[in-house]
């Protein structure tokens, strides 16, 4: 893989990684889950505040009811003392407290109704959250599995491309090596045949043949000069060469098998001659 292609591949990989992180659906699912949990927490806090308010009203109601009972006792005691004015005043206060109790009961009932609605909403929301959590974890597992599979596929694809480049590089290297070997062999052959010398010389084939003849004659003339100085002729040289060959044959070790066969043939010749 060339430098430019490798650089382009790395840049694409980095950009894809950044975009994938920016568009990661698992993060979106987690964010939605946290938003739903926050909403559930707000509902629970609302129910807690509502319940606190309702309890405060119920406490106030009980105090008013205690005052009503107190005003009843005051009215009885005032009647027993012939104090109708005090009895009337106690009954008026009792009436006021009863009206307040009715108002509180209405408010408590409304708060209870709102609380029941919020509790129902909380239960439904909590159920949805649990269901969403299950789906979220399932989707995250599927996404992560798909992402891992994609990374493996991309890695295998990158390896495949790189291996293809390596194969092409090996083929090119083999081709160039074979070409270089062929050129080397051709150079050796041309060197052996003297083609390089011919290429550097202005002589043609006839000139080379004539030069070879001149060289042979010069060598022969010099050889004759040496023989004359040593008092030897051409015939003596031939005899010396023949003697040298004979001595070489005599010095050669005898083959036992050849000698035995030769002796056997001699005996046969002698026997034929006797008959």
C-alpha cells in the first residue's frame, strides 16, 4: 500500500471514528434513559411534596376538630352557668371551626385525588422505564455486536487490500529479479564470445582471422629459432614426443585382469602352434 493510499485510509478511519462517536446510538439511548429517570424522580418528588402538604392539612383539621369539641364543652358549661352570651360566643366559634374543617376536607380530598393520579403516573412511568431499560440494553448489545463485526470486517478488508499490494510487490520483485538474472546471463555470454571486444574494435571477422594466422606464424618462427639454438630439428622434436608417449605408457601401472587375459590368449596361440 502506497504512502498516499495509507494516509488516506488512516484519515478516513479517524473521521469515521469521530462521526461514529458523535452518532453513537448507545449514548442516545443512555441519555433518553437518564431523562426518563429524571422525570420519574420529579414525579416522586412531587408526590412527596403533595403528601407533605396533605399531612399538614390533616394535622390542621385535627386541631380544628379538637377546638370544636372544646367549644362544645364551653357552650354546655356556659348554659349551666346561665351565661347564654358565652354559650352563643362558643357556638359561633364552633361554627367557624366547622366551616374551616369543611374547607380543609375539600382541600385534602383534592390533594388525595392529585396524589392518586401522580402515584398512578409514577407506576406507569416506572413500568415504561423498566421496559425501556430492557430494550435499551438489548439494542446496545446488538449495536455493540454489529459494531464489533463491522470493525472485524473493516480490518479484514484493510488486510486484504494490503495483502493484495504485497502480492503485487512480490510479483514485481520476482519479475525484475528474473529480468536482472537474464541480463546477467546475457552479459556473461557476450563476454565469453568476445562480443564486447568486437564492439570496442574496428576490426571485422577477416581482420581477426588474418591476425590469428599472423600470431600462429610468429609463434612457429620463434619456436624454430629456439630449436636451432638448442641444436634440434623438427624431426627430433617429433621423436622426443613419441618417446615421451612410450615412456608414459611404460610407466602406467598394469591392469591385472588385462594381463591375465593377455596371458590366456598367448597360451592359446602357443597351443595352436604345437598342433
